[in-house]
């Protein structure tokens, strides 16, 4: 399935693009998406935003405009056509 | 002991009197917005026309302004607003607060009106009123240069503090702001520029050599402690991100949340907004990063558009709000056209937010066939033409110059006004960031996001995380509680003074730090709770001004936001539940009845002198 991805602010600088499209297997989670992005970009994203498999406090991720904190965290399941936004490091997260 | 020196300048008699406020008053209201609102409530006669000589302008720094490197060079303007017809306050950064205090005064009160245009110069305690006929009609940038040149300064805005109006203020345009040095800073909201225009006051120049730390008990310790706080402030991730991208960091974030108003708040998401983002503009148009005096964050971005149909001369200061107001909110998604409109608005001396609201209302009225005007969403040429007509009050511009609220009434469709208390809303849809359902519509000055900035907790998690879409009783109660806390803290930022951007991280500057700094500087003995009580007192004084005027007392949700957002990530959400249920809790927590403070509240806050208003 197709996932529409955006990297904002410092993550845009890191990834070199604001918009991205990734093909991931059905039933993938946000964590699976991060792994797929890592494969494409040599592990750059998770080195920046993860710490021991956890999302660092100052980062957050939106799935269709909702912070994953209010969904199922990195285990949030994605569906075809979802938009996932990687927010810049700000405040106490989202 | 703290001492706050004010020059009261009557432009009719040209008489200048000095007033000194001491601990007894300062410990209750501080300076800036607090002292300004207190004096405004006491002094501005009920029912006067805000554009008559009996209105007053309070241009106040605060007792800690420009003393510590903690984004403290902020100045607040308080007056009776020609736009809303009641009290307003408007805050600007730059270097004006710094040079004002250096000039020997912490605040200026301007009253009366001059016969012919004048400007004021304050240099090391001397106040002079000079003719300004030759400057009338000049744009804001050229006016500042002229003030500097005529008074022996190099033509660089950092050389002295300047506050000026452009053609919009001169022509009593009710959405005119006051431009401040350095550079393109604005006390924008509430039409404060028109009040200056009504007094025939083109500008104010301030400069001096006063030692701002003279009254501080232990100078070395104050500097050491405030430096420590500055280091902590700069360790916060939002402060760092603001430094890199400026406020327009927000476009992509707010759009992703579905809270980015498009075409006069028709919806909360625009697919086509990529080129308005801070990321895109930084890469293509930003030429330098800039800071207000005494600010370690340095969030300001200057842009240039050097070629093409929208090129302009020199640099412009650009922000998230301006980019939205003169971009997405008028259906314009061309960054160069947008930046040029921002430059034009700054030069003509507008409040960019209200200008965007007014243009958007005009376009909507035109599209509904209620206003005969050949303009469509995103029509850059027609919009620029309207901006100039509005500044000059020529033909239809005369109606736009009255602002979005009056425009919508005149053309028979009040529903196109998207604001509160007569002032249009800024760049967040309260249906998708529900804290705004309470904070926008309880804001004293109306149409306001800065009396309690809900993304602080809904996006940044400070002081605690709140889900922006949650409407359970627990979430509603939490929102009401945090909005009230933020309203008190923001009243402090505008009165201390320091920048609200220093409150966006857990590492920022809060009531505890303020109590510490005041105790250190002036040998006060105040607690963090005392500081918040000052904020509460200020907020109540402002509300009492509405009570006195018999205007805008009860808080009301703008009916448009009862409709669900039609598209985007927050599709289907409305602001109705949060407002209708939240306002009851809000009033209860404040001890108010229907938006009005009670005697018990006045007594608790030491405001018994105003009980006659109840
Ligand atoms: S954070 Fe930005 S707006 Fe605030 S004082 Fe600093 S430079 Fe000025």
C-alpha cells in the first residue's frame, strides 16, 4: 500500500525532501514505515528520531493529522493512502 | 525598589509632565499592558470616540524590559480601539523598548491631538515636539529613516528606537498598526495606528544613555543569574527551531493538523500550501536571521524577492501570521506575491492579520454578489490594488478601511466576519485546535491568539499535553484551566516585558523565574503565585473596561465555528461543544457571571476601587 510522507523543518533538511511516497506491505505500522524509510535513506531517520526503539521526547509523528500519542504510538497501523508527517523537534512533543 | 518613569505628553498644549510609579502600584500591575490597562480604565472617559483627542495612547515598556538577555525588549501599546470600540493592547519587539528606557522614560502617555502633523523626540530625558508636515504621506520605512537623519543618527534602525505610522494610520484606517524599529516590527492589532493618526502624530524617536541596571541591588548577581536563565531558555528545542525557521515553521505543522484556515476560514487544510511553508521560503527567499534587542532566540527572518513580477526593493520581515493572512486566507498560494503583499502592508502601516481578514471578507462578499467588486480568491493584482485603496481610503477602500466587522455589517452579511469582539481571527482554526474555542472567544481584545496561545499545550505539550480534538468532560475542564493559566502568564509577558516565544519550551521563562528576577532586581519578596495573581488582576482590569463601556462583556462563539470543518484532517470537527461546555467551567473558575467579574473577585485582587463599575 501507498503511504504519503512529509518531513518538516530540521527533518526536511536531514532528508532533503519535504514530500515522499513509500510502498509498504498491508498491515504495516508506523514503526514498519520508519524501517522502510531507513532502507531508502541509509538509516538517517531513525538515527535522528529514535532512541533505543522509542521515539525521542521532542519528536512526534502525525497520522492523518492525529498525533500518534493519541493513537497507538509507533504501533499505530496504517492503511493505504494515509498521510504520515514527521514533525520537527519542538517543546514537549505534541 | 522599582521605579517606573512616565512622560505624559499632551499634543494639544504641548505640555510634558513626568509621573513616577513605585512599588505600591508596580507590584500590582507591573508595567506594559498591566499598568497601561489600569491607567486606561481609570482615565479614559466612558463612551468617547477612540479617534477623538480624549483618547490616550499608553506606550509602555516594563520594569524588567531590556535589562536581561531574555527577549525583554518588548513594548506594549494600550488604548481604546477604533476597531473594537473598547480596550485593546498590542505588543511589539525590536529595539523600541530598549531605547525608550535608555531615553530616561519607561513609558509615554500621549493625549490630546496636534493641529498639524508632529513627531516626538525623547533624548536623555528631554522631550521635544517637532513639525512633521513634510513627513505626512510617507511610507513607514522612509519615515523611520527621515526621523533618524533629521536627529543626527545614521539611517540604520539600530541607531535609535522609532515608532511610526504610514498612510494607513494617517488616514484613520481602523486596521492600521504602529511600526517599530528594528525592523518592520509592529504593534499591529486593534487599530492603534489610527489612534496615533488621529493625534496627528507621525512618529516617535527615542534614544539615550541611562544605565538600566542602576536600581538593581546586586548588578553582578543579576547579570549572572539572568545569563543562566538565558542559557536554559536556549536549550529548549522550540527556541532552537524558531531560530532556524522563524515563526513560519508553523505553516506545515498547522496545515498537517487541519487547523490552517483557508479562504476566510472556509476550511482548515490546503494541499497547495507547500510553497508558503517556512521550509520552502527559507530555501528560496530568506537572506538573514535577525533578533530583537536582548534576545537570544533570534527568530526573525528577512526575505527578498529579487526578480519577477513581485520583486520589491530591500528586504522584508516575514512571519507565519502575515504569510497566512495575505496568503492562504485570501486563497493566494504564490509565495512571491504573498511576500510582496506583506512588504506593501508593512510599508503602508497595516495590521497584517486584520488586513487579511478584511480582504478575505471582501472577496467572500464579492463572490456572494453582495459587494460589487471584481476580485477572486488568490487574485494577487486585485488584492494589492485593494490594499493601496484601503490605505488611502479611496472609493471601496473607504469601506475596507473600517475593517472586516463593519464591512460585513454594511454589506448585509455579518456571517462573513470571522472574529470576536469586532476583530478578525489569526491563523488557527478553533475547530481543530479546540483550546482556541475558549481562548479566542474569551480574549479581552478580541480576535486574539496571544492572550492564551493554545498550541503551546496542544502542539508543544507545555506546561502539559492536551489532545487538541478531545472533548471529554476531563479535556474540557483541563482546557478551561490551562487557558486561564495562560491568560495570566501572557498578561505577565506583556507587562514585565518579555517575549511569548520564551514560554514555548519547558526550559522557558515562567512565573517562578519572574518572581526570582524581580526579587533579585528590586529586593521584592514575591512568590510565583503572586506573579500569576498580577496576571489575573490585569486580565480582570481589561474586562472591567468592557463592563464600563457596556460592550463585549459576555463571551460569544462566532457562529461560523459551530459548523463542522468540511475537509482535511480535522474534518467534521466544530468548536461548539468545547465553547458551550467550557465557558461554564471557565466562568466558574474565574468567579465571573456571564463574562463579568464579581465583587468577590475584585476584593480578592485588590481592585475594590472599581467596584462602582459592577
Ligand atoms: S523570540 Fe523573536 S520575536 Fe521574540 S524577542 Fe526574540 S527575536 Fe523578537
